[in-house]
C-alpha cells in the first residue's frame, strides 16, 4: 500500500488488480511512439546524407597540413608554398602523450621532401663541404645560405640552427617519419640488441654502410642534453668519444644473447620513451625521468601476466560478491551505521573533553601570522571545541532518529538489494551486456568525429598578410613592398599566397619577403556547413543517449521478467535475448523519445557553456550570475530527466506503454512511495560504493602482497606500478558489474511497489515478492500448499 493518504490523493490511486497482467511476458504488445521512431530514422538518414556530402566535398589535407615552428602551414602559406612536408630535428622528443597539449619542443621546419638518405654529422664531417651542405636541413633558407665552411656547419649545428642528424624518412600525414629496413629497428636499444632474421647481430663488421649511419643517427636520437652516455652504457663515456666508439662499446657490453633477448622482451623502447617524457613534466631531472619511464614500462611488461590474472580474479570476485550480497548486504549496512554512530559518540566525547581542558587552561594566543600558528590558536580555543561538540551532537541525534524512523524502509532496501543479487545471479549474462553498448558508443564517437573533421574542411582557405615576431616577441619591420595584382595588400588585410609570393619583395633585386608572409588564418566554412556541424553534434548526443536507453530497457525487461515469474526456477534461459528482441521490435520509438529530450537538454547546456566562454572577456558580473543560474538549472533538469527516463524505460519494459504514459505512471508510483524511494537510493548507493571500494582495495592489496612476498617469481623496480594498474582496472570492472546490479535493484523496486499496490496475497492476487519482503511488510500469500513457490 502507498505510504501516505495525501500522496495518494495528489499522485493518483494505487494500481488495480488486472487478471490479464503478465508483465514483460505479455504477448499483445504493440509498437510505441512510432512517430518519434520515424523522426529518429529520418534524422539518421539526414545525418548519413551530411556524412556523404562531407566526405565528397571535404578535404582532410586542409586540416592535416602541418605547421612549423614559425606558425607557417607547410605547402599553404606564401613562404612555404613549395614545402609540403614537416621535418623534426629530434623526433624522439615528440614521443610524449602530452604533445597534443604542450606541443613538441624540438625545432620543426617545412621541407620540399622528406630525407631520402641518412645523415650524421659526427660520422660524415670528413666528407667534402659541398656534399655536407647539400645534406643539411636548417631552420631557414637564410641559415643554410650563410654557411660557407665546415666550421660554419659545426657552429650552426651547435646553435641548433641545423639538424645534427636525421634518418631516411617517409611522409606520414605529411610529417617525415623514420623509415627502417628489415634489419634496423626503430630505436637504439632494439637495433643494438635484437637479432636479425639470420640470427646475426648488427655489429660493425656485418652491417652495411647505410645501416651503420642509421645506427649512428638512432644513437643520437636516444640522446638528449647530457643523457647519451648514461643511456648507452653503464659507465660514463667522455663527450669527446666518437659516436662509433659509443655504439661499439654498447654493442660489446650487450653480447650476451640470452640476457639481451630476455631484456628486450621486457622493454618496449618507444613506450618507455613516451612514459619518460610524460614523467619529465612532473619530475626533476630529465635523465632521471627517462630512467624512471624505462623502469615503469619494464615493470608493466614484466608483470603483464600478474596484472591480467589479478584482473581476472577481480572479475570472478565481483561475480561471487554480487551473488553473496544476499547474505552480506545487511551486515555491511548495519555495521556501517553502528560504526558511524559510535564514531560520532567518540567525537562528542573528545570534543567535550578538549573544551573542558582548554576552558580551564589559560593561554595566550600565538601572534605569528603563519598558517600553522593560526591553526594552533584555533585548536586552543574552547569556543571552537564547544561549537564542534554541538554540531557533532546534532549530527548524531539526526542520524539516530532517521535510523529509528526509517528502520523498516532500510530493511526493505536491504531485502531488495538481496533480490537484485538473486536476479543478477540467475541471469548472469546481463553483467557482460554493457560490452555491446561500449561497441556502439565507440562506433558513434568515431562516426561523429569523422563527419565533423570532413565538415570542418569544407570551404575556401582565408589568408592574412602578417609580420613575423622576433625572438623578443616584437614585430619585425621588414620593408616588404607589393606591386601588380598585390598592390593593395597591407598588413592585417586579406591576401592570396601565390599572388603574394610573385608580387611582394623587399628590394629592387626582387628578393622574396622573409619576415612578412601571407599566412593561413582559417577555413571559411559556408553557413550551411556550420549548421551541418551543429546537426552532427546534436546527432551524436541523440544517438549516444539512445544507446544508453536501449541498454537500460533491455536490462529492465530482463529483470522485470525475473520478478514477475511466480516460480523463479521457471525463468527462461534466454531471458536477455528475449528482452533484446522485444525492445528492438516494439519500443525503439520510446527510446528515441526519451533520448531526444535528454539530447535537447544537453545541447542547451553546451550552448550555455559556449556563451559563457565567449562572454568571459567582458567580465560582466550580472551576465555571469545569470549564466551560472541557468547552467545550474539545466544541470538539475538533466539530472531529473535522466532519473525520470530511467524509470519510464522500466515501466515501458513492464507494461509496453508509450513514453509519456510510462513516465507518468513511474513518477506517480514513486511519489506515492517517496520515503521508500529516498531510502532505497541512499542505501544502495552506500552499499555499492562500499562494495566497489572493498573489491578494488582487495585487488590492490592482494597484488602488492603477492609481488612483495614472491621476489623469486618476478623482479620489479617499482611494485606500485602493476598495483596501480590493477587498482584502476579493478575499479572499472566493478563499476560495470555494479552498474548492472544497480539497474536490477531499480527495476525490482518498481516491480515491488506495483506488486504491493496490485496484489493482496489472496489465491487470485498473490504477491510475487520474496518471503523476506512479505515478512517485513507483515504480509503473506494465502495459497494452498501445493501452489506455494519455494524461495
């Protein structure tokens, strides 16, 4: 029965008994919210048309064109029209996961073509000057033109105006990437230590000259300032030692084939470099950071088996724990409640004790203004302890009274949690169903990003005549004069890079402008394309909410079928499959309706965020206050709609009604049992949080204990590395499993509320709830002995 007469009057009469009601088992279902489904299909068709148009009209090369260190678009800006490719002085520094945020710090210049041969200054400095100069890649053409001798080359390399080395490269997205032969691997340790197909090491005697040069360049690639010797050999090597001697020494020290191969199986050098570069952002000392990065990767590779086994055990433990929640839920919750009350009593005792002590002890406040002294003054203030005691007393009384008043509802929440455990254990395939949703999510994300990129590339390029900044950040004053078709070009005005290159010069000799360029600004997307971008964003929001809604309804139909089966042993084996087909055949329109509402709300929130970002520069207090209130309101609205939609999907899975009817019925049913709803929500949140924390902490502690007590099984530099991976993975696994568990409890709760209102325990209207729930409510089924079900 409902909890309050006033709630009944306000939110409708309780549900009446219907002899034809069969819950999700009913076979006379019809399609719901068909117009919204048609709208959704048409919308997807329009999205597909936009995608086709974007792919046909777009050109990703416009977006993928690289930018050099002078902010010039290679092959697009006037000064680099004939230089389409980007060359990195030290590609090693770009192997960093933070590069998209921080950028790659090595010099980057536009070149006409990627290097087709290997160059190492330290190895080739004795070659003739003309050959060396032709091989040089410098920051600017002026730097290269100013070189007239080998000493100039060495000075330019020391000043980092020209590259000291590079390897034969191939363009990838117009970026020059190292190209390696079958015998040469990507980085120095792999090259020095990995065997060839003919089982011969690449030693100075059996490597070709080209391979030798590549080895030298890769040896330098593994170096940063002051690191080369420490990374290539255990002993310190003189900076003056030839690179050939360093590489040879490294080779000679690593000729123990078995040890070498085992070591290389443990360490992926590229990943180690990436982790090292990442650690360097938070760790003092680049060399120490690189060493730490190598150790972390080595530990990850070496402990991979242990990590996978730990995650497998966590998965099994999660399934077992969910099955055991029917016995553990009550002890965990009551023990936690008693623990909180006892902790508050201890806090009250300690606070009054401190108040009594400091009230009788005269003290002089410390007059120093530092934070530590002020904190000591606060701890010695008797009023602070008195106020704290009163606050803790109020918290204790409130919690104690709530427990007494809500004790019956807490027992109901615990019983429903136990029922959820039985339901999930009965249909164990439900815990793996989220994998299907993940696949759809990944597909939706990839499609939306691809369409967005192609749309962003549609439209003409816009250029502007600008003057380059010098090293001091000041604008250069190059006398660049334009004539002919470019006679009206001025700094800051629009321009065409080809016309600028042909008609703008700095002197009568018609030398090209160096510090003044016609630079790319943006792609000028047509208005219709901008609307298509908004369509693409909204399409992603709608589709993502639709996928989430589909997953929720399938699980709800599965657990509702379990509840409304009188004898649980009669639950069909393919319950999840039946729920999937039922949802896909009848209720996609309802899902489209609910997800459309959420998508509109989320789009409004995104628009408000965009407006807020645009108005920040004006710093208007009133505007910011209004936007803050609106953002808060729509956040609360979306939270409420998500709650309402979830329960509407459950009611639709049970009764097969449309979205509005299901939402109305769910809302009225919940409001007629408001206190039960609040109690169940908080109790399950608390239980699931403790469960996830317990399983995650148990996995982490067990892993660390195993690694710490079995050093003969596995050797690690840092035991915290695999332990951290296990903790993160365990938390993700438990979150997925308990997400399904939470959906089971929510579904069973609505079924339980409807069962209470619809039935009375008579032979014609028996309860479907468990005996424990009937015992809590003081109810029982009045059935003949032969019809009673076993629980």
